């Protein structure tokens, strides 16, 4: 069935209005899974009340179809419907006519199927795996091994490490093609690291802005002109339930901070353990001027090399 009304779809900072889309009755199941818990609870309660009101009206219209039930009491019909839907059957009220038996049979079948559906929905909502990954609120552009780098910080908020994690960062911007049209183009950015065997805490991910990067030579003004957006994604395996999980975030050109680096959040204790301060996950600090000067001097000479050793800062920046 085609819908003429626009459908609003939101993904991060992006919002779309879909026109002339087709509806399918199976979309209701997906829609119920996407509801928040308060909205889902309100929806289930509303359906439950609606079913009981409908059958209470049927019992009330067919009176005296239920033996020993007050004939003019809609409340009695409603509570008899509640008992029948739940297959409780206290015994003091019972169907007394064929009409009453038919309506009670239909309600019992409705209750059985409804309970199965609601139980399945609740089970899926509780059992589906989710990733608790937090992304830094901003991207930064800082020197790294003499080259400028676009930096993102991600953190695993669960108390168990994720396994076989893959980090991805996509650039979306307006570009003019040879035909003269302006199109929205997507560029997959190479990251260091792009994968991690284990992801227990927080990690800094970088994209070097070398000559091979689509962002080579970028400035705040150039990002604004092309309306640049960045989509970050983390995909891994939850080691507790052995299921794949995914999380993502997006950034606009105004959320790219030049000349600032993420502050250090790791500290090594005397016994060799590492502490991680999640409260400073989004904090940044200005890059020392001498580092910026060295980056400008070495930008043309320093090639991108993923095998160079990390600097002394544990989490980078």
C-alpha cells in the first residue's frame, strides 16, 4: 500500500522525508521493536484496554449471555472480559448462551495469540545485542609524526571487551563532476588503526591527511564550502553473548576542531595497570606551537607510514 503522507526518518543529525513509499503489514513488527520502552509499554497497555473494551461491549450488547452477571453493568462485562482474555475463569460468571460462548471463544483465542506475540516482542527487545560505544563530541586535526591527522576518540562503555572490532570513517561532501553538476560524494577514509583484536576501553583513531587523502590540504573554510559531513562506525563482537554489535555517530563540518588534541586519559600505575578517566573523554587542549611548526615544515617530506611507532602519549592526540 502506497503512502502519500511523507515519512520522517532520522539518522543522527540527518533527517529525511520519504515520499511515495510503500507500506507493508510486516513493518508493524519492526516499528514496535524501534519504540522506546515507555512508548512500547503505553502501546501494549492501549491495545490491551482496547481489546477488553471491544469484548466488554459485545458481552454487554448480548446480555443476558453471561450467567449471574448484572445485566446493566458495563463494568461487570469489562472485568469478565479481562478474566476471559487471561483465561482465569473464576467460575461465578460463565457463558449462558451460544452467543456468549462464541464471543468468549473468540476472546480466548485473541488472548492466546496476543500473549504469544507480546511475549515474543519483549523477548526480542531484551535479548537483542547492543553496543555501548561512545564517540567523542568533536573531531580534531592535529600533527602526528609530522603529518596532519584527523582524529576521533571512541570508548567502550561496557565492562567487557569487544572482540574483532572494525573502525570506519566516511567523508560525505558536495563535489562538482565533469558534467558540471554538484553531487553528494562518499569517501571511505583510511584509519589507523582500522581494526583491533580487542577493544576494552578507549582508543584514538586517526586518518592521515597526506597526499592520498581526499581531505589533503583541507581548511575550516573548505569544509564549510563543500558542506562536509563525517560518519563514524564501530562494528565488533560482544564477547558475552558472542553476537555482532554496531554503533555509529556523525559529525558536521562545524564539529571539526583544528589545532586541538584530545587530552590524555590513560595513566599507568606502579603495578603496571592502566587507569582510564572516562570523564575526560571529550576534553581537548591546544597543540603546542612547536608541534604545529614541525608539522608545517615536514608535511611535504613525511610520507604516510602506518608502521611508524606511536609517540609516548598512550591514547594519542
